[in-house]
């Protein structure tokens, strides 16, 4: 599974995932650091399956020990 989005300059993002759309915690798949210019970001999820839901949030939360 590949997800792509247009990232704004100077904004951090987090791609989060969970298997149940309405319940359970969101797990951070990837944190995207801020960049100096707008850019297209593509994220690959090698563990994608039939019941995997994604969300993109900004700014990305700080996560100790996360990606």
C-alpha cells in the first residue's frame, strides 16, 4: 500500500494506522519532519492488509522511541 500527499513547507506530519476504524488506539506508522518547501510525500506500508485504516495529522506529535 502506498499513500501520497502534498506536504506544506515547515509542517511536520504523522501517518497513523489502526485495524478497526471506530475503536482502538492509532499507531504511528511514520513521522515526517518539516521541510523548507512544499513537496509530495509518498509513504509505503509493507504490512497493509484488507482492514487497515490510515489518518494523516499535522503537526506530528512528539513520540519517544517512535519512527
